C-alpha cells in the first residue's frame, strides 16, 4: 500500500484544492462532484461521452473523433445519439459544463477542477526540479502526482475506441511519472517494490526493466537483476535495445568479479493465500509427476488452473532440488502470446546459459534445452498456453523433469496426462471465501454468495476481496449487488482487468466470428443444456458446420460436452454470452433464433410423442419450417430417451415461449401430456401448464391449456379440480372446432369420473371419444377397465382384445402392454392364475424402462396375483416398489392399491394390526381423493383385518352401500363373502344368506375365485 510520505507514491489526499462548483476525477473510476457532493451519472453512453471530453480538456473534440472513440459498431444515428447524451449530461451536471463548438464539444477545466490536469502540472514541475538537480523535491512532487491516481484511468468507462487509443497514453504518463519518482527517490527499496509491480503490469516495457535492473544492481541484488534481464530478453522476440544490453554487460562484469556460486533457479510465483480444496486433483498430479512427465491442467476461464499448478508446484518443490522454472506464455492475455523461441531463450537463461551461447536456430536451442536438463530433477510450469504449438518444443521428455502446462485449450495434441478442472464443490467454494474474509464475517451468508458466484474460483476471490474491503466485511449488501448484476459486481473496484468479464473477454475474442455468434446465441437459449441438433436450429447452420463451431467452443472451454452431443455452459458464462448477444446482435436476429429453437423443440417433441404413443390424438401444429431438422426418434424407447434428456429444456422453452407469442407454450404443453402422464415430473408439469394457460389467447389455445391443467390435477389425485377445469373447456369446444381438443377433454372427464366411482358417466364420456377419432386403443382400454370394475368381465376381455389388435398394428408396445394388463386382470378374476401371470409378465417386460406409470400398474397387478398364489414375499416386493413410485409421482390409486396388497400380505402372515394400519392410512387417502372403487376395496380389507365383529360389519355395510352406487359388482360379491365369514360365529342364517349373495353375484360376473370361496362358505354354513 502507498503512503503519503515521499518514500512511495502517496494516496489521494483531501479535496481542498477543489473549488465550489463542478469538479472531475478521471484517474481511476470516473467521478463527478457538484458543490462538494458526488453526482451519480447514468452509466453507459453519457459517462463515456464525458470521459471523451475530459481526456482533452479545454479542447474542441470533433464529432468524428467522438464517434470513433464511442463505438466500434455505430448506431443508426450516431450524431443523434451523441446529442441525446449531451442533453442528459447537462441535465445532470449543469448546462455550462459542456459547451458546443463548431462541429464538436468541449469541457473547460482548470487543474483545480480536473485531477488529470493537476497530475500533469505536478509531474511537469517535478521534471524541472530533477533537471535542476533538486532530486528530493522532484521525488516529493512526483509522489504527489502519483497519489492522485485511484486505479487505471477511466476504469469504469465502456467506450472501445477510447480505451484503445486514449487510456494507454494516460497509463504511459503514469509510468513515466513513476520512473521519475523512482530515479529521484532516496528510498531505493520502496522504488524497487513499485517498479517490480509496474513491470508485472507492463511486462514488455524496456524502460521499466532497465530502471528496475539498474536499481537492483545498485543495491547489490545482481541475481535478481540478471533474472529480470532474462525475463525481458526472453519475452521480446526482436531482442532488447542497446541500453539494456550495455547494462546487462555491466551487471555480468560485476558478477564475474564475485566468487562463483551455483544457486538453483526458484522462479515460482507466490502461492495463493488461503488456497483450499482440490484434494483429488492434487493427488492426481502427485501420481502423474512423482518421477517426471507432463501434465496438462485445462478448464474454462477463471476456474483456477494457474492457482492449482502453482500450489502443487510449491507443495512438490522439495522433490525437484535442481530448481523450479515458471513462464507465463500469455496465451490468453491481451497482446501477442510469447513465441516458443522467446520462451526457450528465457528458460535457457534461467538455467544459467549465457545469452551469447543460445543458438539462434530453434532446433539447436531446443536440443540445448534438453541437454541442459539432462540428469536434473527439475519442475517446469508453462502457464497460460494458447495452443499445443506454443509448447510442443518446450516439453523435454527427460527423466526427472516434470512439466505442468495450463491452458484454456484442451491441448489434446500433446502426449500428456490431462486434468480438466470444473468448479469446486459447494463446501470447497465456501472454504475459499472463508479463507479470504475475516473470521466470522457474515459466514452464514457464504453458501449463497458462493452460489451467486457460480462457485467459479476467480469470481469467489473477487467477491471475497470486494467484501473484505468494506468496513464491516459483511457479504449481505454485496449479495444484493450480485443479484442486480453479477458481471458488474464481479470486478475489483477501479480495476477492469481484475474482473470475471475480462477473463471471459480473452477467450471470446479469440473465437472465429461464426463460433462467437453461436456462443452468443447459446446464452439466449432456455434450459440448462443444448444438443448439437438444437444448436444447429438456433444458429440456422448445417450439422457439420454446427459441430465445427461447437468444437471451437469446447476447445476454448466456453462449453462443456456433458454427454455425447449435449453441451452446457457455466451460468456466469451464459450471462456473459447473453449480454454479448444483446449488445451485438439485432433484436430481430435474436427473435428469429428464438423462434427457430422453439419450432425445433415443438416439432421434435411431436415426432417423439408420435413414436412413444401412436394411439393418442395430437395437437394441430403448423408445418415444419423450411430448413429445420427436428429430431426423429426411431421407436418408443428412443423417443423415451429423447424426452427424458430434453425434459428440462422443454419446460424451459414453454416458460420462455409464454413470454412471447404464446402459441409454442400451449402447443408444447398439450403435446407433452402423454409423456408427463407417464413420467410424472409434477412441479415442472405444473409450471408448464400454468404458463400455457396464461399465454392462451384463442379458443383452441384455451381448450388445450385447460386440458393440460385438468390432466395435471387428474394425475395428482385432485379429481374435483380435474373435472372443474375440463368442464370449463366444454363451452369452448364448439368455438374451437377442434376434435383432438374435445377428445382430450372428454377423455379427462371420463378418467376423473372413473376414479371417483361414477362408472356410467365415465363410460358415456369415453364412448363420445370413440366418435371423434379413429385412434381407439386408449379409449378401449379405459372402457375395458370400467367393464372390469363393473363386473362385466366378458365385455372387459372384448375391449382388451380390441386394444391388443389395434396396438399391434400400430407397433405400440405401451398399448400392447395395456391390453395384456387388462387380459391378465380378467384371467385373475376368473381364477386362471397361470394365464394371468403369463399375460402380466409379458406386459411388465414390454413397459419396464419405457413407461414408469405402466410399469407400476403391471407390478401392482402382479402383486395382487401373487397374494392369491400364496407368493407373499413376491407380492410384498412388488407392492413396496409400486408404493415408492406412487408416492413420488402422487399416483393416488396406485398408493391405495399398493397399501392394500401390503395389508393382505400382513393379514395372511397373521399380522392383523399391521394390516389394519396400512388399510387405515390408505382409506384416508382414498376418501380424500374420492376414489370410489378403491374406497370399497379398502373397507372390505379393513373388515377382514378387524378383530371386532361390530366394527367389521360397519365397514362392510359402508362398502356394500358404496359398491351399489359405484356399480362395482365384483367387489360387492367380495364384501358379501367377507360378511359371511364375520357372521359365521354370530348368526349362521345371516352368514348363509351373505354367502349365497356372494355366490349369486360372482356367478353372474364370472369372478370365479370369489365364487369358489363363496360356495365353500355356503357348504360350511
């Protein structure tokens, strides 16, 4: 840190020099003070315009110069844009501050009003004192001049031409003033410290290196002086100037007169304070490099590649007693990367080879490097490589020599072990922040802070530094800044280069223009990842071209290929890409890209659903746009895999589309109904259905959206809400004139009434569906289930046969499985247990891994069958799996059924109490959801588990009453049978009557298992 003494450049002092009125500070972030109070200027063009005028105070700055400084890509009306900015500037700081001249504008200012003029005045006065030999006064004035600087000039001004042309000139003025201060300062140690800092900032400036070498030589630190010469001479491919060469000879002459010593080079930069985590990666480097070899550490910008390499190098330094070398190859830094030849010269110099002995021929220099390393135990860190060509000749492949290369490029052409860094774990990210902040400083907020930083190490360290610099070192206020704009908040105040955005800029600028465009568009895509095919739709490029651009982005570590053909982007990079897109691309281009992607997802989903479930009716979609290549899954399992992979993106697309035209939102939601029904992603489905409903603006759209909401409520067991939403759509059906939509509404009404026990109403709705479409399999299956529950087993079997024939013809495995399930259940009721098991196992095999809901239904039917087969362990296993799925999927009928089977197993094993507990919980669920058929079954089961006849008969009375209203005759027969067993010890005549009723009903329905048991009960009575 600098102080206000003359031994180092002071901090900015008081503002007593500023007169009342308007003053400006530009040597750091731009600040405006009016009547002693800071004024907040609008960021962007207004601040940039003021900066351009203050860079030339008291001069007329022409409009042409302003245009060149403010924009690389001019707006349509640059003159109008500048005039608007001038009006806004005058409104903020006063009309007289900016004056209009012929063809331009000027800002008049005095040294008291502008820190840049004060700096120049003090620096000029210091030079005159130096010329007169007054070194002490020169140092004092130069220190005051430098103390006006609060960071890089115009640090927060965003004007590309201005930053390229003006800011470097101002930085040069500061460097020259620092050189003057260092030359005249009596405290050489302070001067060396400041020059070393500046040399790191400006590594290729020979005047800084010369001044630093001269001071180091003067105080006897000749080894450091020679190291600095090797650094600068290795960096400059054209060689150093005569003054530096002469200075080098002078230092060498003094070294030659000293006693000879051999000191191994130790060039590693300082280890990162508070380095934390990365244990697995450090262990991996240990195993790879314990006896030499090469390791590449790669990863996206800001992920901590250099920090890891340097930390490991310090940890392992003792293994390499002959020295450790470090070279920044500047591959992704501003300016030109270091050439392989320059790097070789630097490395050879560090190894003690005199400059005069280093061959000019690259091949000979490479051979000399290998010979020099031969037999040594050394570590070489080649940091920030641009590509494999920059480092290929620098890998010695010498036993005992370990080389670590860091790069954003994967460097796959190099023969090396490769370590790809990802962001640290949540715990490691919090530990990084905790290591930066004072103990206990808002540590409860660190998990949220680390997640807002995307756990990116560069972002974490910037955030930690910014929080630590605040008076209370509390993250709370900084969290609000991050939420408002993460990229703006993630930079060190006053230093635009110490920023996440700057790290991303370096990678982005190296991309070819087509890859830049895809990168920008990627940032606007909804969802967590994008497939290669979706990326092609987004950018409107052919598959091979798209893949080439994706390869460029992954090579630059701006994308990760998370699975073959699927690509993801770190959320901070996504934010940066979106920012770039909105700054670079026209709104119309972004809208077109968004529409192309929405179209691709819509038509790909339609293809997938048609492959997954050929039996259903589909949404009315516009034709596939020309040139679009939607996905086309080959079969049901391929369709299921595609939908599973794209589920999150499809929901994100629905939410995105709902904020635009809205059509894609309801079309996608309606199309996905059959997949949502099976996969049960309930929260995502709810968000999609509500977004589709909000976006619906036509009768067709409202019918589709209401169908989506009704379907969702049906699948969560809220049948009253399902019926309410579906009935709200009925008055719209005539206006919509959309048979597919009416099919969906009638089907949903039928299913809801079926579950709540209104079997006749349900059947009427399903028969109406048969008149609206020629795809009948799904409806036949529902009618089969209704007939089964009503005790019309012949009719149920007939419908099942129809489902089977239509599904086989359509190649619909799920439909075939549904037919087999219905067939198996009928066989079970009829007592054909072997035929039932065969059908149910075939159904299970067809849907396992394809349709989770159908799989659960198949397992539940098998569990029921195993109870009657006496295979109680198998029944319990199936029921347990069904219950786990049903609870996660909010499948109320399956939950009730699984608990019923579990209770029957407990009952057969003599655990009446456990059975009653299962049945009581299931009954409460069934009654809440108004599950008529399930309620009857559970009441019968609860009666069988009761040890008190009065309570058992009460349950059976309710069951018989409800079975009459529902129309489930098979369960009515079972209720009479259980009633007969309860009454047997109480009232033999009543028991016989109940048994005869069971015989009569089961004989009529064909429920042979119940019939056989009822006959036995009659005989016993």
